[in-house]
C-alpha cells in the first residue's frame, strides 16, 4: 500500500484518536461477551470496570533461581548420566570384531570356471537363435 509523502500531523493525530476509540469500544464489547459467557480472564478481576485489564503477557513471569552449588550438582549429575550412556553404547558397539573372510585360490578358480560355463551357455543360445 503506497503511503502519501506529505501527510499533516493533525490528520495523523485525529486518525490515531479515532483508532484508539475504536479499540476501547471493541475491548468493552469483548468484556461484555465474556461476562455473558461467564468466563473471565486469568487472575483476580479488576476492582472497577473502568480500569483496563492486565493481561498475562504484560506481566513478566518470576523465575525460580538455583544457587551456584545446586547448578554445579545438576551439571555433574548430567555429566555422569552422559558418561554412563556413552559407556553403554561403546561397549555394545565394540563387542568382538569379526575376522575378515578371504577367498582361497581353489574357490576363486571354481567361481571363475562356473562363470565361464554360464557365459558359454548364453553365447551358445544366442548363436542358435541367430
């Protein structure tokens, strides 16, 4: 949406006031509908209706704090858990290495001879059909 370059500040101020009035009117209507539904927002209801409601997003949440010693104990416990887990994985993966199998010269000759026989049969079949 292109914005005009020259806009008077009076026009902007009046537009802002109008939008704020619309927002207030909408918030009041939302509060009325919630009252009809019997639902209210989180927390204690405000003392009077004229005060704006404080939403949970506006209030920062208090975080519990751990002491340095408690954080150190937690870190050490986590390190021990990881060490135990890694130890279990290492022992499971390195059980016993299997010996590499080698093909004997005799076995290699038998495989080569069988391959030659198969190719000879294939070639013989092609010559017979051609």
